[in-house]
C-alpha cells in the first residue's frame, strides 16, 4: 500500500524495531482508496496477531461506483495454529512442512466446533448485527499464515465491488476464494426472511477438504428481527476441488471498473496499459524447499534471499559496500540453489512484465510493496511467449497481491513510477520465511528530490 519505501516496514528497507522502542510511520495515501491491512513483517510474527484493517475512503467530491452502503463491516479471516510463531519457525527450520492448521479464526474468534469430542463447547463466534433490507460493505482480508480460504454467507449473494484499492466490475458470487494476503469488498443486502441467524463461513480451499474439515471458521450474521439461532449444516464449499481449471475462472473474471474514479477525479481505468511497450521481462520461478548448506530453504529463480545486515536503501544512503547484489536473474537457471542477497536492478519509468511461475506444490500468493500491478494472464502449465496472445490488455484488475496456482503461472504488468527499494515476495509465511523474496531497486538517475521522499529523521533506531 505504501508509496514511500523509507516507511515500508520490511527488513530490506527498515531496521527492526527493538524491544521497548517505537517507530512512527509517516506516509501519504493521496493516490489510493480501498481496503488494506497492516501486519508485522518479521520472523513469522503475523501468525501471532498484531494485524488490523486500514480503510482509505474516497474524498467526498469523488463518487463511489455504487450506492453508499448502510455500514462497513470488516472481517479478518485466517488459518490458526495452536503452536506459537516461534514453534512454527522451529518446525520449518527442521525441514518439516507446517501441516494442517488447527482451525480458522474470524476476527480472532472461533474456530468452528467441527467435532463435539475434540473441540470444547462454548467457543465464541464473531456476531455481525444487521438490519433487514439494508446493504452492508463487507471488507474481507485473509490475514492467515498459508491457507487459501473460501468465503461465503449462508443464503446471501456477495456482490464484488473492490479489491486492494481498485473498483471491480460488479458481479454476484455465492462464494469467493480469498488467498493469503488478499483483500476484497463485497456488498451484501439483507434480503432474507430471518427465520433464524445465518452462518458466515471461511474454510480451507485447494487442499483435501475432507481431511481438512476442521480448518473452518464460522461467524454469525444476526438480523435484528431474527427468530432464532443459526442451525443446520454449514453452507457448502464449491465442489470443484479436483477441477482447478474451473476454479481459475473466478480470478480470471475479476475485471477493473474502467468507468469508476479512484483516488482522483479521472477514471482509474483510463491508463491504457495494453498499448505500452514492455521494457523488461522477468520470469520468476518458485520451487519447493530444499536443503541449502544444511538449512531448509525455498527459492525464487534458484536464490533463497538472505536479508542484508544494513537495509538496502540505508546502504545506498551511507555508501555501505557489499550490502547486496544487483544481479537477480531475469529467468530461472539450471544452477545449484544457493542463498544470496540478490536484488532486481529495475529501471525507473520502465514498464515491466513479471511472470510468476509456481512450480511449488501449493497455492501461493505473490505481493509487491509500493505498487499495484495489472493481472493480465493466468493459466496452468509453463508460460511461454505465446501465452501473451491470451493476455487481457483492456480491463485487467490492478492490485498488489495475486494468486498463482500450483503448476501454473500468473502474468502481471507494472509501471515503475515509484522510486525506492520494494519487496517482491511470496505472501505465504512459510515460504516467505524460508527465502522466497527479493527486492526491486528503482533509482531515478536524475534525482532532484521530487521523485523520492527524503529519508525520515527516524530512518534507523
């Protein structure tokens, strides 16, 4: 979300905040609107909480592309382990996968009591109080560790309207897949007869859902005129688990609302990205973890990233030599995987194509700090230059976090207009922690103090 890399909050750009110290983030949001969330970026700490929503509203003079909802409702959903974040790190470092989570929490409450013997009675669920006939904007964020979730509300349609700061074409869904790190807005109208309360469900997706039954979160939608508590079976998840080609139709259907205004009065879809010449192409391949120098590590293009001792932009400012290397490869190489501080040497005002090739065994989310990118293509198999023939060059959604299916690829286009050092990573905490990240270093060779904010007084603590 941030547009100032001095305030980005990752180890490549900021020193960590020491115990009993504080750091004040100062950043502008003038070019953004929509639904975001904040979280700690170090050492798996997100798995222990500390996250929360950020809502950036349109200015009053700029209309939103739908009737004003009666209220905003924020739902933070995510997988949950009974082990703390340090124990989860130890599991990964030992060479094991994290395995099945112990449940899913919704706003910190739950999980679902899937078994009356194994799960204690009396678990409190989040309750959302609503009035009949009103329409609410549900802002749903997957703040979890590594599990994609399917979100649904019993008996109600989800009208998709926004994702991570960009308005979408409006489409109704009965359920929606939300991957790790993603944020969505849905309009939900309370049009049911309230014979009882209704279940809100977030359940594990793209796993063996029969085995992963317990990885389910439940909240309660309570009408003010409800005649009784929620009862009966939970609304069912999609039945296409073994047909991922069908499941991919949903993210492919997400399009940008090209008639809506964003943070500024001009239409957010007026940027004709499809007619701009691409200046560089990067094919970034993720692979399952392997042993590197005796350590369990994961790689992008054969490189498992190691955080520099001095954050990259600070190293530039203070002319620290050898802190990092500007040699991240633009395509996979058949070389021995290794650990390194390898960074993308990106060109200011370039227009780049990034192919995210997922040769890992699990669904992944990729995120880019400081930018939104156009998600122009997505498919299974290995990307080739012919894949460009099927790109969406007209109304692709712009966002900051995209899913990449196992055994598949996702293509994004990015306009490099934001000077700084920006993290590009797998958002799934297990793979991120094991090294699946890098940075883009974008420097204006004619820097005159206007294209990058000056270092803050609290740049290091």
